[in-house]
């Protein structure tokens, strides 16, 4: 059962090659969130509830690393032996777009993490674009002025996918990355993208794990215990078929999330960019990433998940905000499904099977947790928030959104 009193988990990092003698939980914490690295490469993440002041000795740390990241460490060791060295001069020009709306504090932290990667150096072949989407004030513009070699673009039409499409128009790089303004990039992010591109030059896009930036509140802990944005460190190439998934690629959530994604620019242009009627902000702040993942794979362009392409995301701190997020996830998912049902009739049998699976999966979270590998019972209010959002989504939300964005286009024509 969920402990409603649990609050802060301490974020720690353990390097397998040089593990600490011990880890001691602070008096203010009720557990740890541990990032596991091997030769500096991120290879795993786990959370564990522990009493304040608890101490884990080296052998206990090793046992947990083996349990949660042993397979990934072995896979990385093999990959390290077999991979070809990446020539930096061979890597294509890259644009990194950050679409933002009225959050200069979070944006500043994201830009600082990119600056630490060296992507803003004069010799870099990477550009950073800040797309200020329907800004409420000039704080973002003033912030960007403080960063050399960051391009500021104002997009007046409100809506995340309007911002993403503006980034696509402004981009000149062969690759175009999208980061949410509330993420911090890991120090291996760029190296991971370079290696993934070298190994998969035909890929249409690249995605990576998204870990929590902090675990300071109950809402943040609960979200990660429910799975978060996805933290698989398996290196996977998603082609047009996936034998173990009969509904692939309808379940587009298995690929990753829009907070951390990279595409070949020509693929996005060929597909007509993002759907403006998805990820519009309130009342439909979702579905745009699911839609573009689905369309890229359906176009015959593989998506590659690269474990080093890692970012840390600042999750919702308030429980009510998390509940609304789950509602919007259901809403956006079913808006995307409605569109796919109409536009891709050949995949309707897969969509139908996926809908049956999705409802069964949602109910299993609270009714039959013993059927799920985690054996955790999810908070019922979160599950039903997502289901209620899905009901609204499948009952005409995509059509309502199409009408809203058409009105927005006329307003800003």
C-alpha cells in the first residue's frame, strides 16, 4: 500500500568502478533514488524506501546494483568492446530546441546544463534555439540575452506543437533535438547521441531515459513509483515491426517522451511536422509526442533508444498537479488514438486490441496488482484520473482541438 506520509528521497549517484564504502540516509529523508554509472556511463536507476539515518555498506550497495543494473552493466561492457570510435567531425550539425512558456528559472537551469556540455562554444556545430511560446512577459528574452550563441525566437501562437513546428522552420541542422525547459541534461547526453547516430545513421529519431531531477515531495515519489516517464537503460532499435508486441507501434509510449527526443530534420519535414491540434496546452496538453513517434515508425524510419541520451526532469511537486497530469495523459493518449483510427485504417485491428489492453492495464493497477511485475498498488485517484481523461479524450476531444487551433490560426494570420 502507499504510505501517504512518505516525502523526501535523497538523490545519490554511485560509480560502479569506484563505489563508496557506505551510504547513509539523511535524517530528513525516507529513502534514496540512486543513479548507477559504469565508467561514467549511466546504466541504471532504482529507488528504495529506507528509514532516516539508515546505512548501506559496500556489499549491500553492490547487491542492489547487481539486482537493478547488472544486465545493463554487462551489456555496456560488451558494447564498449564492439563499438567503433566516433569521429566528432563526422557528426552532423545539430540544433537543440527548447520550447518554453513563462518559466525562466527552469529554462536557465536547462541552458546552464547545455553550456556545461560545450554545445555553446564557438567551435561547436550545435545551435541552441529557445522558442518562447506566447510569452506572458519579457523574462525569457532577458534570460537568453545572458547566454552567448543561444538563438531566441518568439512564437506568438499558443501551443507546444506550434512551438515545435516553429523550431522546425528555424532549424538548419541535420538533426533537431527537443528538450523540455524543466530538464537538466546529463553530462553524457551529447556523447550518447553521437554514438547512437554513428551506429544507426538510418534512424529517424533517437530517445533516451528520463530520470527525476529531485524527489523532494510525495507527488514526485509517487510519480516515479508509478513508472515516471520511462527509465529503461536497454539499447533498443524500434523498427516497423516488433515481434513481442502485436499492437506495435500503436503503443507509442514505449519509445520515450517528448521531454527528450531527437529527429532527423528531413524526416519531420517529410511528415509535415507536428500536429498542431495535439499538445496545445490547456485543455489538451499531450499526445503530440505519441503522434510523432507513431508516424515516424509508420513511415519506415526506426527510432533508437540510447541509454546515454539521459536527462533529469523536475516532476510536479504538488499532488493535485500530478493528478491533473495523469488526467491529461489519458486525454492526450485518446486524442492521438482517435486521430490514428481515422488516418490509418489499416491499423484499426491493432488499435482495437491496444484499447482492450490499455483498459485492462489501467484496472490491474488497483484491482489485481499481483498480475503486475512491480506488485505495487497504484493510488486509485491517479488511475481513475487517467481513465476519466481518456473518456473525455475519446469522446470528441481531437475534433474540439482541431476547431480551437483553426481559430488560433485565424487570430494570428
